[in-house]
C-alpha cells in the first residue's frame, strides 16, 4: 500500500466522521450522551462489529 492511498483513506474517514456533527449537531450530542451510558461490553461489541465490517470491506475491495 502506498502512502498516498493511505492518506486518501484516512482523509475519507475524517470527512465521513465529520458529516454527522456538522449537519446534525443536536442529534449528535444526544447520540453521544446515549453512547456514554452504555456498558463496556456493549461498546466492545459495537467496536468489534465495526472493525470486522471494515476488515471484510478491505478484503473485498483490496
């Protein structure tokens, strides 16, 4: 993987992550408040699911 592609991917992630708080700041605050009261195991499962989905997408499209 070359450095330019890696920087492109990181930039794309940052853009996608920033759309929520940019367009919907109040809903974003409610979302973060709800996430902050979840148990650690729920957050770990969510994180694991997101990582797994990302790895599958990387394998499919790489």
